[in-house]
C-alpha cells in the first residue's frame, strides 16, 4: 500500500505552483551562470594564436563545460527533490475526522423527482414502520442538473439549477423530524448538461469536439481542476442546507466505447495517471467536507475490488480511496457480475452467495492496509432492488432476494446497506419492523464485535497483550 500511496501527489495546487516557481528560479540562476562563463570567452579573429591564448581559451571552455554540468546536475536534483516531496506529502496526508455521531445506515435511493413530489409522505410513512432510517436523494442528478436552489455561485452562473425540489429546507426538516438520515447524491464526472455550456471542461477528441458515450452523455475531464471547485461549491451548499452526508457517484473516468479517441494534454495530466488524479480529487473534496463537518461517501464499481485491470481503466483504487472518505459504497449488484464470478455460474440467480463473495473480496483488499494501521472508511454497499430482466439468466428480485442480500452483508461482518431501485418502487415487505430491526442490529453488533476482536488478535505479534488492539483503526 505504501508504494501506491507514494505515487499519489496530494499536495494542494498552490504548493505545487510554489515548487514550480522555485524550480524555474533555479533554472534561471543556472542559465545566468552558464552565460556569464561563456560571455568571458575572447573574440576569435582569423589570426595566428599564441600558446598562451590557446591555453586561456581551453581553460574557459573547461569552465563553461563545468558550469553546464553543474546546471544539469541542479536540474536533476531539483526534479528528484520534487518527486520525493510529492511522495512524502502523499504519505502524510490524513483523512480529517468529522465530529458528528455516526449512524448505522439502512437506506434507499430516491430521485429528485420523487423527493420533490407528493410521494414523499407515503415513503416517510412506510419508513416510520420499518427498519429503514436513511434516504439518498439526487441533488446533482444524472443529467447534470441541480435539483434545488443552492448557494453555489458557479452552478447559478451556468444555469444548472432546475429546482425539482422546490422546498429543500422543508423536506430536510421533515426527514429529520422522523429520524431519517439525509444523504445528498452528486453525480460527479458524468455531466451531459455541462457538455453544452462548458465544453472546455469535458473529455474532448483530437479535433476539439466533446466526446459523448453511447447514451449521448458527455463526461467531465477529471484533470480539469476548475471543475473540482464547481462540484465542491455544490457539495458545500448541500452541507449548509442540512444534509448529513454528501455522496459522490461517478467518481471515475468514462469507460464507454470510443474513449480511445479522447485526448488528455500534458498540461492537464502533469504526469499523473488516472488513479492518481482521482485520488487527488477525493482528497481535495474530503478536506472541503471535513471543514463543513459533514460525512463524505463515494460510490465505486464493485468490479474494481481485486481487479487491477478495472482499477486502471476507471481510475478507482479501492483500498486507496478507502483512506480518503468516511464511507465507501461498492455497487455489488449480483446482476453486474459476469457468469462464473466467485465460482457462481449465474451470479444474479444467487444473491446471497454473490454478495458474500464480493464482500469477502472487499475485506481481503482492505485487510493489509488495516493491519498496517491505515485509516479505513466504513463499508456500506449498494444492494440490488431491481430485476435484471435484460440478462439471459436472471430471477425476479422481491422481498426474499433483497433480504438474502442484507443477510449476506451481516454475515460478512458489515452493518450498513443501501438498496437501489432507479424507479423508486420498493416492496416494503423486504424490510423488518422497527422493533425487529433493532433486535437484529443488536445481535449483529455483538457478533461483529467478537469477530473484530478475533481479527485484531490475529494481527498482534506473538505474546502481545490484547489491549494493544485498541489502537487499531
């Protein structure tokens, strides 16, 4: 893990610029020294030269070569120092803590259209009767539009607001009155709206045209740091509005067909690969959210867990990203795994086994970093609340299949979960009553506490006291 972290340049942009200024100053001084030495050389005339003159010219040439070598050495040393400094800065970056009390989330996804409609009264009523205690609401939706009036200057300037949720303060107040934890979902690097109003921020082809995926969606170029401020302002405004947590989705590069036509300039990349720039973004946003004392979560592809190929393709390093957020939500929908994954012929038809397999891989990916004392985010997976009828081998997902997935989460040593249904059509019979949910939660907590103590003990050196495990993250 140490090697991967050292590859990430997490210094703020102003520090990087300061270093570049120092480097340029060093180069300027070296050049002045070089030119000064060369400037002392004699004028050469077409005459016979004395031995003394030839010796003098030879000495000057040697001095010039020496000055040039010193200049080159200074450049190389400066570059080496830059690299070492960047590595050290990445290693010392630490996730800033949020002082709020954590909630064991059991939640569902809601579109901004649903959240701004009369359906909310019915949904809240059902939640009052069940174990559900959280909602994830689209605020920056899949179309790049802002669903409510927010104090986000850049979003206002670009006309991104559609005000689907006309009374956001009232909605949040009502949710909190009913003990419901509110999470704002922000679709991050996929943004078809900005493709029309800010083409310079988008993935572009060699001819300068905006790249669009098979669905006609444009994607923001993650290297465009100007956009980082745009999304950060929206997140800040969500925190100020009263959301308990900000969830960032699509924190990745586009992987759609045709992406090989997209060009990233050296000016943009500055030598950073996909994983590095995504991690810089995560750290940038993490610091902003910590200042607001609000929790931050990130959705990630379930397939990046244990897969180097998927990691370098989308730019999401599972264990590395887990050091920068409060919650990680891998999308481990059984329908999204290929036939044969986890030794399961058709994963969609085996919801319990598939979730168990995915979370076992998650624990394996994070265990090394945990044993080395690295901070780790809490894992809160997205589970499948829909039927994937587009598959050749699938089953209908009703209360039983949803419950099997939830049980798999608990049996894997985790306590939180979210259910995804794009149409927000939930079968409330899939969820326990408040009383049943509380009893189950207490049972799960006791079981997982014992399991955690066992894992911590296994990590201790032989002969060490079990009390030392209390310092583990």
